[in-house]
C-alpha cells in the first residue's frame, strides 16, 4: 500500500508487485491489459485528501526503493552517442522498427517463464523472477499498443571514397503475415 500511496501510477504498482506487496493470480498480462483499459483519470487533490483521512500516517512515509532499481556502476554511461564516435566514418545504412516482432517475442518469453516458474525462482529468487514477469508483460503491452518501439539500425564503416560496400537494397525474405490488420492478436 505504501508504494501505491507514495508513488501512484505505474511506478508504485510495479514496486508493490516486485516486492511481493501486491500479487496477481492468473495471467499477469491479461490483468495489466484490463487495468489499462479501465484506468481512471487522475484524482483531484481534495478528493485524495478525503480518501486518505483516517489512514495511518506511517503508510505515507516513502518506503525504501527496491535495490533492483539501482544501476550497477559498470552500466552507467554506456551506449551514448558522441560526435567523436560518429566522426569515425560510420554510415547509417538501414533502420527497422521491430515493435511487432518484440510483442510476439515477449508473448513467447512470458509463456516460457510461466512454464518454468519454479526453476526461475530457484535460479534467481522470487523478487528477480517477479521483475522478469512484470517487465515482459508490461513491455508486451507497450509494443502491442504502439507506446513503445525498438529500432534496429545498421551502421557500417565506409571506405576512403565514402562507399559502404553494401547492397543498395536489402533482399530479405518477406514473412507470411496472418490474416487481419495486425501481425499479432491483442487480448480482449
């Protein structure tokens, strides 16, 4: 409850779930999709105060942020672009949006995690396994709703004449698309 009160919205919900203060029985993805479909607009401050009247004030003290949120020192600052790096003659050759692919991939990863839940918990502990479960379910929803995208870019080193020595058009096999407007089905 403290996570939900001190960090209302997605962050508090995620922290409550990861720490075990909130649990979902059944399909986490379906529960989160249902929550998204029935979300309410922000509560006015006056109404929130009325709702909190009589609540134990200790609940309003911010709980410690889960240790899993802290980035290890070796990951801070990785993956940043710089003029110096870009000046090393890397040519942008191709970009592709993998959003639909990732929704399908996350569906399968989530199903695999559920099939092997006891082994995952034994390997990394319940909190970390819950993080994985929540991450995959929320990311899948983000990709399905086109709120999150991931782009793969191909960069190549050019020669002295500025030539990338790559085919002018990629010749990838076209995948078979299922019937319907989308490559994946959204849960009702």
